[in-house]
């Protein structure tokens, strides 16, 4: 088994406006990035499962070749700053991605 954290330099999350979250996965090498993209390891089914959301709540999963990166944008379950929301900046929402193994 390979862990995603072992082949990436950066896994992070942030707001993409008050109603969306974006997660960035940046790979150490072009080869690892291309392999993950070719195998479609990061897909809607996986993100739905990890974040316990409907596929309809995934806005996009983009392979960004110039940065050897995959960008995932989802609807925020609670708008940034709303009552009950615990991560105003969305900076802690990447944690489920850290558990990916393939």
C-alpha cells in the first residue's frame, strides 16, 4: 500500500468563498501525479465517502498539470462564520485526505 502523504509535498484546504471549500493535493513528482490521475484514485466516490457528502455537493475535481496538483472543491456543509461552524478559514478540512492509501 502507498500512502498519499508519502508522495505529496502539500495537502491543504482553504475557503473558496463562504460557501465552498477547496482542497489542494500537490505531488512530489510529475510521474506520481500522472499515475494518480491515470488511475483516477481521487474521484467523486472517494471524496463523497471521506467527507460524508453527496456527489452532487462536489463542485469539481481538477487535475492541474502545471503544478502537479489535484484541486477538489466542495460545498461547505455550513457557511463560513455561521452559527455552529468551527473552521472559519477552512484550513483544517484536508484531514480526511491524509488517510488515503491505494
